[in-house]
C-alpha cells in the first residue's frame, strides 16, 4: 500500500547546489513528490521540529544548522516510503553510509548530512503536519 513520508533537503546541500541532483535521485527511486517548498526557518521553529532530540548534546548545533539557510521540506509517496527513503539516504554519518546513498554522495559530516527522513509512521505524520497544511497535501 502507498505510504507517505517527510523529508528535508538540509541547508548544507541546498547551499552547495545539490537540490536538483537529490530530487533526481529521489524521483529515480520511485517516489512521487506530493508537496515541496523552499523556506528558511527560525531556531525556535527548528527546535520545535527536533523536540524529540532536545536532551541530546548535538541539539543546539543541529537547530543552529537547520536555521542557517534555506531548506526544502517535502512530502514523498510510494510503497514502503518510510523505510525506502531511509535506505536511499544512507547512515546518519556519511562516512558510514553505503555507496550510492544521498548522504554518501552529498554530505560532509554527521551534523551536516544533506537530508532528513522520517523514521516511523507517527513521526512522519507529526513532521508532515509541522510543515504543510492539509490543503497542500491533496
Ligand atoms: O537524521 P537521522 O534520523 O539519520 O539521525 P538522528 O539520530 O535522528 O539525528 C538527527 C540529526 O541530528 C542528524 O541527521 C544530524 O543532522 C544530527 N546529529 C548530529 O549533529 N550529531 C550526532 N551525533 C547525531 C545526529
Ligand atoms: Mg532521525
């Protein structure tokens, strides 16, 4: 059954001009782009998005980074979208990511790692609703 997931092309990848190449990889993997926009978010908005990581030592750096430049949040759809996007992204640390994955190809470090992808159905629902209104998701 078709499933939706949420993704963000992060500020490092946008700033380096990798947006179109990453979207091409996503399309080639069979995902339909349901919604996408280019926006810049405040540190407080990044903190709300990553609230689950609030107690982690990397939280301040992560939210500083995510509010440092434009990002492309998007909603993607295909069968098994959540797990398949995580596979396409590669490991959180690009040094440990498999060849051909987005993080291996476009990311620099465990912090500035090019792309976000939801890790479960409940987080996908929260993350889609954080960035998009129902009327944008027909
Ligand atoms: O993004 P992913 O689900 O693979 O990793 P996470 O463990 O949910 O962490 C969220 C984000 O925090 C990562 O994508 C990194 O940008 C950042 N992070 C970091 O800066 N330093 C770490 N040691 C772990 C994660
Ligand atoms: Mg995560």
